């Protein structure tokens, strides 16, 4: 932690530490500045203040979802925040300790009194449970679609059978009425 963060009131630092989401701050040059406990849990590493912005993907093992490709640096919300853009993504995952942790990741710029960007702050959370629920919902949706298609086919078969029976009945009526 730098002197600026150390000068923050102790209560404020305690607020950041107990947040149930990861908080990660980089300075205007892209060097890691602060990470709360939840961020450390998710990332598996502490703040490496000597790291540069282009090293963060490798250091913290951030990948594009379901690929073995590092997250594109140009799409990284922290980079965008340093350019003045607020962004939220859900296509990043952290590979750490044999685990793959999908993230919802947001970042915003922090400005000084003159309007100059001095920090970018990211908040992120593990969305593994949400992904599992989404997968279950998709499986259920697919199953319902298959069943619906089966019912539609059965309905068509029944309609065809009814039409055949109507035709047979009409034919029988025609035979009896001609007698």
C-alpha cells in the first residue's frame, strides 16, 4: 500500500476489506495499487506494485472465457477505465490453483480535482454459481424445446389421423345414404 492509501481513515480501509466483492485499484500508470481480501482470494496473489498493466494478465492469469487465451489487453476494463471509460464484462475468468473462476468484472476511472485520471478501480465477483444456474436453465430450455417438438409432431400425427377418420366416416356416410 502506498502512503496515500495509508492516509485514508482506518474505517474506510475496513469498509474496503469487508466488501463481499473483489476490489482492485491501479494507478494512472497502470501499476497495481490496492487489492482487498476478496480480490486476493479470487486472484490468488497480492498486489505487485512493480507490475505493469500489460503484465497483469500473466501475473493474475486472466483469460477470455472458455479459451486458453489471455484476456485481450485492449478489452480489459481497467485499461478502458484509464482511458476514461466505465465498463462491465462477464467474459473473463481467472485460472488459479487448478480452478477456473468466471468473473463479472467492472472498472471505472477515478479523477482528481482537475479532472485528470489518477486511478482505475475494478470490482469483481465470482459468478460460478450464476454460470451453473444459467447452464441448468439452458439445459431445461433445450429439454422443453425437444419435448415441445415431440408434442408438435404428435399433434400433427393426431390431426392427420383425425382427418383420415373424418374422410373414412364421410365415405361410410356416403355409402349408407346411397343405400
